[in-house]
């Protein structure tokens, strides 16, 4: 009998190097910023998620893997982190994780039943500081991974009262057009009205476009807080896109919510690279003190798809790029940016000469060197020298077309 890996899950072997690198890079920045890594148990009480993520959310109502004794495989990490804080309020209030989560979803590209999240939670810091410093931190993390094609979509859900008011306004509006809504949205009208704004069903789109905006249901106080966030974003030069339809599928949010949306087109329909927001009432809800909190989590598998890294060299390779041609330099630089997970050393120096550049490449441990000199440039080829065996080969085609992961 041959056993298969469970549906929507995978063995990670060849790709484990990518996971290792992403995790190391992530923690390097987070630890510099005084975060502490937190590893919570993989199983938690089911009621923790009912209380936080919400009974009517998709995650809780249909996506949890449950054991016989009321435990579930964690579908996300914000509630477990807050539970850990409520249990021991002396822990660091800036916590980060890189950990597997489990949701019984219908698997498709970018959507799995076991997936990894990199994320962080900041407890006891109020708006607008956490909002803007978190987005800047995410930007920095993505920059070091070489991810450029994404945007921050943000919305403001206000406090509990604002949200209740909005749910009432939205329900009134949707009841008026109920018969035109898709079947699934008609069901959600009873169970989880806000999720209708997330609907991808064709017949719902015009109705959603004309729906009242949550931003019009905010109290004066919430409006001011929202304006303060927008002002600070502008002051620090942060580009954000306001999306009044962004509600997120988890109940614990108050205030600003956001998603990092892929714009590279690599992700198909699962465009959310990550998401997060403020959840000021969660600690109290879980029996803890009245403290504010803000956090973010991104999906590792979607990140790998967006970065377009399908395979990495099996052994640790450092590739040297050598040229004496100034015109090739920009191609080298963009090539390096395209393969953020491959170690690349660029060497351009017409005065130095090839011999010296090779010596340098050898000294810093390059295993392969790509050479584009005058001859190669005019012949439209790239020379590859294996620094261990000394063997030289020629690849036809321009330097731009080379896949550094396969060298
Ligand atoms: P979430 O939006 O449910 O938020 O998940 C965050 C990210 O995890 C998603 O944007 C996506 O990249 C990835 N993800 C979610 N489900 C799957 C799946 N089935 N397969 C692959 N990747 C997936 C949360 O989990 C919140 N805890 C985020 C947060 C932190 N809010 C405050 N702090």
C-alpha cells in the first residue's frame, strides 16, 4: 500500500532551502527591531478561535481540523499569541513567528491545507504608530526579499459600535436587492453580511460597487483616528490604496485593516500575499487586560510564487558576474534583483582586467562565474566558468535570459 501526502499538503525537501532562507532573513530584521520569536502549540482549544476569529467566519465554520477532545490544528496565529500574552503578561509585547497553519480549504494554486505564515503581533501600542511602523517594516522585509510588485490596500472598520451600525446599514441595503444576489451571498445575508463585500460572484459585483461605504458609518472619534493614520502615511511617504470593500474574514478586527496585494500576476486568484490590522478588543475578549494590539501575517507559499523562485541550486552557490563592458552592468544589476535568493557578486572594472576579477571571485568563494566581455557581447553569448573544475562553457542568448537558479 502506497500512502499519499494528505490533500493540500506537501513534503518540503528541495524547497526547504528557500524556506530556511526566508525564515532567517525574516528573523534577522525582526530581532533587530526587538521582537521575540514565539512558538505556540500547533493545537489549541477550538473555543479560542470561536471567540476570536468568530463563529460565522469561513475559517471557524468550515475550515478547522478538529480532534476528538475539542482541540483544533491552529488555523492562524494571532489568537494563540494573544492567548499566550493573556496567560503571561510579562512576555515581550513584540512577538514574531514563522510557522505552519492549517485550514481545510479546497486546494488550488496559492491555497493549501497546511501553509506557513511569517507574521508579527505588537501588543499595547496604539494608532497611528503601529499601523504606519508595521507597514514600513513589511516594506523593509519585502525589499530584502526583492519583492517589488505589490500594493498596500487599507480600510478602516472603526470600533465595535461603528461596525454594528455599518452592518445594520449594509443589511438594510442588501435586503432591498436580495433576490438579485448570488445564492452564496443570500446565505451570508443571514450569517455574515460583511463577507458579501468579498464576493467574487459575477451577479454580486454591481451591487457591491453601489453598497454604502463603511467609512460613512464611522463616529467622529473613529474618523479622526483614520485621518491621523492617513496623515502619518503621507508624511512618511508611504503609498497606500484605500479599499472601502476590504473587510477581512476574521471577527477580531477594529480600526485599520489591510492586505498586501500582489500586482505581479503570478498568483492567479489568490492575490493576498498577507493581511492584518488592529484588534484592540481581543485581549479583553480572552479574559486579559484592556490592551490594544496590531499585527500582520503573510503566506510563505504565495511569497515563493510571487518571487517566482521554483528551484534553487542544491548546494550553496555563489555566482560571480564579471564584465568589462559598462553597457552590461545594468543587466547584471537587474539580473541580481530578479533572483533575490541566489548569492551574486557583481564585478565590473575595465581597469582591473579579467585575471584580477577572477582572482577576486575565487577569493570570495564564487563557485561559478558568468563572463560577458566584448567578444561575448558581440557574439550574443555568455561564458560560464566552473571555478572548481576550471571548465568553461558557453550559453547562447543574452545575459537577461539567464536563470541564475539553474546555473
Ligand atoms: P489571513 O488573511 O487569514 O490573516 O492570512 C494571512 C495570509 O496567510 C494570507 O494573506 C495568505 O497569504 C496566507 N494564507 C491564508 N490562508 C492560506 C491558505 N489556505 N494557503 C496558503 N496561504 C494562505 C491571518 O491569518 C491573521 N492572523 C493575520 C493577522 C495577524 N492579523 C493580525 N495579526
